[in-house]
């Protein structure tokens, strides 16, 4: 069995690192064409299952991205970034939607207009 390595850090520290990284650009003039500081843009970090890890609105942390940005999530489904899968809850027998990122082991920064 191959070894596994993990890291544990406080969410606040992780958020600070994310916001710092989101402000870095590779543009020649050093100016970002899209920036999370823009009031017209909502930035999110979502995991491979479509749950919000980091958002400007901290109450969205841990929620399914489709709850926060349903239209954007639908577009991601259409683009093939996520795949809709139906699963059955074995305890209450109610179906629930589960999405999985096709690009395994990648975390993506998505932004959308409010």
C-alpha cells in the first residue's frame, strides 16, 4: 500500500493563503484583469465534490456550490467540469444529488458575477 501524507491547518490560515494567492497575477504589467477584490465578482474555492471551502461570505463554507451559485453550477455541469450523479440515502431512502469533479485531485478557483 502506498504511503499517504496529509496536512492539517486552521481554516483562517488557509483562507488567508487562498486570498493572497488569488491576488497574484502572471500579467506582464502586474495588473489582474479579474480580481477577487472587485465588488462585482464573487470568488469561491470549491472542492472536487462541489462544496465551498472558501468564500467571501463565510456562511457559505461547507455548503454545496449549487446552493450559492445555481446558474454557475449548472454551467459547470454543462461544460463537463462536474458530473451529476444520483445517489440514494440508505438511512432515509431519499435521493440526493452528488457531483464529482472530472479533473480529480484539482482545486479550481471559480468566479462569477453576482
